[in-house]
C-alpha cells in the first residue's frame, strides 16, 4: 500500500492518461485492490436523465465524472523537481512525518 492521502498531488505513470497531474479527491480501499479518484484523470461521460420526482432539477445530457484509477498507476508528484518522487517517513518528536525522498522536504 502506498502512502497516498487525499489532497496529494499525483502523476499518472501508466495507462491512457499517462503524464497527467491531478489532486487525489478520494481513496477507495477494497478487499482486493485500492483505487483513487483523481481530479482531471480518467474522465468518463455519464448519461443523465431529468426525472420529474427529483427535488433537484438536472438537465438532460452527459455529465463528466472522474472514474477511479488503480493506486499502482499513481506516483506522488514533487513540484520542486517537476517529476515523480517517492515518500519517506521520518520520525520527528515522536511523530511520523511524510517527506519527499529526493529533496527531504515535507509534503
């Protein structure tokens, strides 16, 4: 399991969206695999119909949603070097801190 959390900047390292950068919105832990929803990555078009019973009126047509992507296809993005990086956990004052491995600066 990678140490990714919500609001982390990640880069896609495999798949059709390879090279795209986005922010983790949600992490979904399943029994067999872990996936993450990343903003602007793995976008899908969903057909939406207007129903008269709904309190919120929605328009007919298509809506763009971000589908989950497997966590093994993601890597944390280091903006200082503009490349992917790894996470290192450091103990400071009996507290665990996540830092970038290449620059040793906190995430």
